């Protein structure tokens, strides 16, 4: 095949990769986008954020119908057509993937399907279904993402042992499902399968689910999950796993004892690892850390002057919106601007039931860094809007600097928390004080009022709750 010359090559068409390619094209660069999958969008669109949220929405209808009984509205037991559910989910992914491809075409971004292998700092080859394609370029941005971690002890070569990739296919509804890992992926997928009817058991090595989240905010999630799931075992460990006929035999250690149990399926959700192997990175000046992540500076530059890295493969928080921001920074630096990833507020959202979202400092981080703070909370049991749809299990929490009254961090647990957190991100980015939020009129009745009243509570005059007045 003929070789291609381009100004910028982007490896990986996930939310970081295609954002970088599109932004660079908008700024006038000639861009080549390489993606090994037939459909653009990366893990987020194809095997992560989008399909998981679609399934969470679909299965939430089951629990919502059941919960309506207390309001005098009763529905018949749900009839679940898995093939139709899968087709609906797939239709969403097809529309979104097609939309990205169309946007690439309209911007003049050339797309090649295949696996990229670096042969040098400014050259690579692409192994396509039609053969090899050779590419030379001025600069490259690597956005190759990550894959679910599957420890060797759990890799039985048995399809009944799943990672998130296989779990999202919903091949069947197992009667019993073991979830190894109580992080956001395990809890989200556990929620989907529990709603569909599986008996879900979660095994988590730590003393709480959702490591990294504020325990105050994780508490309502844990309480709700205990009602939905068969069991949640904390400070527990899976010792062995083996095939036993059509089931998986698992030895678990918890509460000072060892038990052997059989499960129809096992979901292993113990983190993700970078897609940095077998890419020819050793032929460049790129350096990897001990876990295989590409080392970058605050401008997303690697140790190779011609190559940038963004998203999961560059380490840090593995979130699509972080990759998108890093894409902007890398392209701006390429364009001659001084852009850095510094003091940027990256929100985190867990789409469990209830949802959990936070941005800025958590209490644990503030204590660890010796930062002075005061806490203000507003319980959703005092929210008229939360009461109107029976979701008073939420809480809005702020960390506030006692001297300057600037908001240091915000956490929200409750229905729709992921939609509410953006106001907090804006507040932190703008250096807002608690009074700034308290003085902004919020519409009634909405859940957004919980942010206003949480800020008012800091001053001791929230309308719908009694708060201690500040000195």
C-alpha cells in the first residue's frame, strides 16, 4: 500500500481520541484517526459509559414500577425480552458511532480501521483488514485507552467468568452472580443484574464500597444495595476460582472464615489496565511507569518530543471527560499555546441507585493534606422535590474554607446526582464562596435547591432545616 503523510495522527477513537482529532481539524491541521474497532467511540461508547447507562436506565424501570405500588399504582410483573433489550442498546451505540464517523467526515479527518504499531517517533504502520498501511507524521497523540483487568487466578478461559465487557452483553440472567470488587463498575453492573432478577453477592476487599468516595455519600448507596443485592461482603477476599460443571466454584474468605460456593456467573471488576503493550512504544522515546501507563507531563507530552498521550493510557482518573479535557490541552500545546492540566476540577459520577457524584476535595483528602475545612450538609428528607418522588435517601454536602468561605469540595448522593454536580464544578472553577451559591435563586421545587440550602446551612439559616449558626 502507499504510505500516508499527515501532520497529526491520533491513535484511538474514544472520547479523548476523537475529541483531539476533531479539535485539531477545527484548528486547520491535517489529521489521521486510527481505530482498531469497526465502530468509533472507544471503550466509553462501545463497552463502557454508554451501554452501561442505557442498561441502568432500562432496568430502573423495573424497580420504579415495583416502587409505585406504595403510591397506589400497580403494574404486572415485568416480562423481559433480552434479545430486544440487547438490540435497543445496540441501536444507541450504532447511532452514536455513526454520528462520530459523520462528524469526522465533515471535518475532513481521515479514518483508518486497524491496529497501530509504532516503528519510530514519527512513523507507524497500521494493520488493517486490507493489509498494512504505512504512516509518517509530524506529531502523534496516543489515546488507546484501557481494558478490564483480569488477574491470572480468575482467568479460567470460561465464559461464565466475565469482565465488564461481557457483562454488558447480557447473554442471560444468571440466577446467582458473584461480583468481585465493589468499585463503581461492580456496583453499577450489580444493580443492572439485580434489577433483572439475579441474586447478586458482592465481595470487596476494602472496608467500604466505592473506594475514593466520601463514606458519608457512599452510605446511602450501600444501604440501597443491601436491599437489592443478596449480600455485600466487606473486608472479604476471593481465594480460588474453578470450573464446576456449568457453574463456577469460588472460595471466599470473610468474617474470619472460608466458604466454598457455586455461582452461575462471576463478574470480575477489579480495575483496568492500559492498552500500552504490543504497540511498538519501545521504538519511540516514550517511557512507561511500573503499571504500563505512559508517562506524561502537565501538557500531556511524553518523553518523546513528537508524541502526546491522553486518557486512560496516560494514567490518573479513568474518566471520559478527563480524556476530553486532556485532548484539548494536547492540541492547544501542538498549536503553540501554553496549556496545562493544572488545578482542573474533574467531577466523578457513579450511576448506582442512588447516584453518587463529587468534585473538588473530599474530607479524606482535606485531612491528608492538612487543609482546614468546615462541613455543611443538607438532607434530602427536607427536600420537597425529593419527597414528591420518594427519594429522600439523598444528601448534599459541602466542604468550605472557614476563613475565606470558598467552596473546597461538593458531594451529592441521590437520584440524578450526576446531573446536579455540574453546578458545583462551575462554582469551584470560579472560586465561588458558599454565600455566592446561597444568594443564587434556585427554582422550586427542584433538587438543585439542595445546593442552595446546603450553602445556607453553613450560615445557619437554611429554610428547610435547622443548622447551627456560625460564630
